[in-house]
């Protein structure tokens, strides 16, 4: 019992530390914590969202995203082929019904993301069965922009959804979304500047779903609406605030220049008299 309480305290302390670390250094910070408390590795990997990394499916040749929801040990399952890489025996996979739903969701989500985010966007959708009733899914998006002016410009979105039936046709959809944004500029005029942050939001909805298409329609709409709201929030929190700070610095700089000019004028007047 004492060991369990001690482990819980360590885990809470680690999560508290991660909330105070720079978002741009999540991976380095997490690696440090895993080295300090390796016994909490599984818990930390499940609870701390990291920037998404991509991998190429050895069977289909398509890119897919890695996360804790398609991981089994050190292997990751491709949503396109349902195969683990590196190969493992008896890796965790969704039931046949959910796999069919997963394949359809991946096709639709890839088309949606391509139109919404543009070319070069990588998506992945993973489904798994819940104990008892219902199922869960994870919808991932990664968009990295190529620009000569930016050192980095990355958008990572992680949407985890739990679907639990409340009646024969009615289901409760619970969505937890995390969005991570990282922008970096490095040049002689500005130096090395990094603007990064993350946002977590939750929402839920009860809706009727009689078949596969109804589930995908409801889940897709929830993800789209949540991303739209979070995008607006990120714009207000980070970009508008940064503009406000820069405007304030410019005004302070202009005022300092005016004060310096007045001081010089007064000094010249005094010396001439």
C-alpha cells in the first residue's frame, strides 16, 4: 500500500513538472523523467501527449503516425495494413467489426484533412474495444509547413474519443482533444525565436447511431467542430497576445527614443547657456 502511494506521488509530481516545462522540449523533458522514474514509464507515456512522429508502413508504403494507442511494446500498428512494425506475435488489434470501421474512418479522415490542411498532411485513426460496452478511437493529424522564413512550423492534433451505448441506438460520445503548435524562426535580425504551446479541451454529445456510417459521421463532426473552436482559442491566446506584446515593446521603444531626444536637446541648451 505504501509503495503504491509513493508511486502515485511520484507520478503526480512528474505530471506537475511537465506542465511547467517548455512545450517545445516535451520529448527531452519526458526522457529525463523516464530516466528518473522508469517504473512509471507506461503511466507517463499514456498521460503525457508528445509531438507526433511519422513512420512508413512496410506493407502499404503509406505514412502513419505513432502514438500510445497503436503501440504494443516497441512496435507500432499501421492503420493501413493492420500490421505491426517491427513485427510481433499476437499484437493488440481491434475486433473485425471495429477494424472495418477503422479502415473506413482512415479513408474519410485522410480526404478531409487533405482538403482542410492541404497537401502533405499525415493522418491516422485507431480503434480499440473497451472493457464491457462500447469502443474508443484516436484521430491524429500532423501538418508541417515548409517555409524558408520559418525554422519550424508544426501542428499536431490528438483526438481521443470514447463511445458508450446508452440504449439500443443511442450512444454517448466523449471527446478529449489536445493540440500542440510549434513555430520557430532563426535569422540575424530576430535571432532564435520559438513560439510553442498546447491546448486541451473536452466535449461530449449524445446521438443516435444505427450503423457504421452514423458513427463515423457523428465522430467526424465532433472532431471538426472541436478543432475549429480550439484553433480560434489558440489564435487568441498565443498569436493575438504576442502581437499585443510586440506592439507594447514598439511603443516603449518609441517613447525611449523621444525621451532620449528631449534629454539631448536639454543638455545642448544647457551647455550653450
